[in-house]
């Protein structure tokens, strides 16, 4: 890319980063993490842009940029490595597990049986009028 194109790409990336940072103040914590990830990706793209010899100074060539991310982007790419679903370790569940159905109450047995045979979740009630609430769809 030529210098003019690099300048446009840099200006667009900085505009997006400024918009994301200003919007970040009104978002919930979960979305703030996503915005922070996007900003880090934009900074990584900024660091990957080639610079011209006139814009480099002697101090910047001897010390690393303060914007370089310490968490690992893929070599040759500015995008961080995604976490695949099979790389996520499920949490260990402590406590007693029901090894047999005899240890369960009749309502727990009914819940277990309905869960195994249905395509959704249902919520039992302690009422004789309506023992089972409607089935909620289960998305795997």
C-alpha cells in the first residue's frame, strides 16, 4: 500500500477506536470486554502498518512501540488467536452425584426422565394443579 492509502486506513482505524471508546462508557461490563478486544485488534492493525522513513525517528526504531500487544497475535496476522469450543475446559463440579435413581426423590426422578426423553427443559412445580410448566426449547 502507498503512503496515502496507509494514512486513510490509519485515520479510519483511529476514528473507529475513538467511537468505540466513547461508546464504551455506556455499555455493560460484558460488552466492555468485547469493545476492549476490538480496540486491541485496531491497535494491532495500526502497529502492523508499514511506516515511511520520514515518519520514523531514531528513538522509535531503538525502542518498541508502547502499543505493541503482549498477548499473542498470530505470526503474520494482526488478529488474536480465537478460542475454539473444544479448547474450553468445563468446570469441575464438586458435590455428591446421583449414581443411581434410588437416591432421588420421585420428583427428581421425573425431572431426570423427562430431561432425557424430551427436546427441551421443563420446570416442575410443587402444586397439584399444574405439576409441569411449559417446555422451554433446548439449544445445544
